């Protein structure tokens, strides 16, 4: 469920993987150590405005001139050195393009999330990610089914700050998580949510989080370093158990959800948006910048 792609030319060693290749749909056959090249740490890059930029559409080209206009407008306000972030982003886009095309994937949802130092994750929040593409009206949250096996994988990396934490013994971690959730649900019992921010649900979530911190504290943790990309399953049945890291510094986290154009179009329609599109959140009041579908269509003509 987890694989690292190391920035080490000529290396033939792989880290311990918590999955088998045959378990995945659309798995690329390329060398898992394909170099994510030209990637060094970014110690001199600072975040001026914690925010995020999201793109949903065909694979981005690793070319500064072809990046959506909203990215440049966002980067100018978000980073102390926009040119630095671009110089570190382009090698990743190039790597993603090669990796995903080999997997016969030509579209994705990509988010760059920039955060300030925080104490929110001094205590881990162990969880699995849901599958965005399968809608289930009885599933929690937005109704995304946690058990679908269609396209149940994603990628993530960081350009600045610590990497995401993954538990190496994922099978045991999943079992402990399922048992903990089951036990706590039985204790809290059925209840009717009285608001969007339900106190009962919030209490349950915090109890589960605290319990898992204790239950999983002795398990071995691994985390992708600079120049490495984590490739892992999603879904409650077989997803990789992970958490945001303790973070006392600025962090640039990148989340990549591969999908088909049809899947992504339907997903965007659920949010009332057209495909393709790029947009940002968390910018100063008065800053509104997004790239609508018509802008991409005009660029192609």
C-alpha cells in the first residue's frame, strides 16, 4: 500500500512495500526507483500566506509557460520566491507525467497545500483516505464509498517540511483501527446528528484518535523524504493508515488523485464546477483567481 520512489540515480533497492503489485488496478510497470530528479531541499523558501491551489484536468506539462494563470497569481502571493517553487515543482510534474502515462492515466486532481507551523498534529491522527470516485448515499461525509476497489490509489509528496507518516505494518494497523471504531461506535450508540458540526460525531472522532495514538504508538513508522513520492491505497478496507506529521515549520504538501476524464468530470459536477478547472483557497480577502473550463478550451484553440 506504500511505495517510495527515491531520488537516487542507479539505485536498485526498494523499501519494504506493504502491498503486492498484483493487488492494484492500472499499475505502472516502470522501475519503482525511477528518478524524481533535480530535487533538493528548499530551506530558503518561506510561505507568506497559508493556502492551497488545486487543479483538476489533463496531466500538467512540466513547463512553466503552460501552467494555468491562476497558479502564477497564487504563487506570487503565497511564496517568498515563486521562481523557487516552480523550479522544484517542474521535476515532480515531469516524474508524474511519466509515471501516470505508463499506468494509462491521463487526468488527475492535484492539490498543493501550503501550511504554517502548527501543533494540530503533535498528536497523530491515524486514518485512511476515502475513494473520491464512487458515490454511496449511505457513506459518511460526502458519500464517497470507503470500500470500492476501483482506482483505489493515490500519491503524495512534500516540497518543503516533513513527509506524511505511514505505519509499516498496515495489516495490523487496519485491524486495530477497525476494532477501535467498532468498539467506540457501540459505546456511543446510534444518534441523530442535530447539525453539520455534530457534537456526538466530534466526540467519537476524538476518542478514536486518542485511542489509536495509544494502540499504535509502538508500531514502526516510515515517511517519504525529499524527492520521494508515496504511492498508496485508499479506502477503509485496504487503505494505507497514515497521519499528517508533527510540523513546527512551513510545509508544502502535494496530493495527487489519478482518475479518468469521465470520473473527474462527474466529481466536479458534484461540486457545481466545470472540467477542467484550477482554483485556490485561503488567499487574502479580495483575491479571487480561478481558471474556468472556457479558459482551457481557448488555450487549446
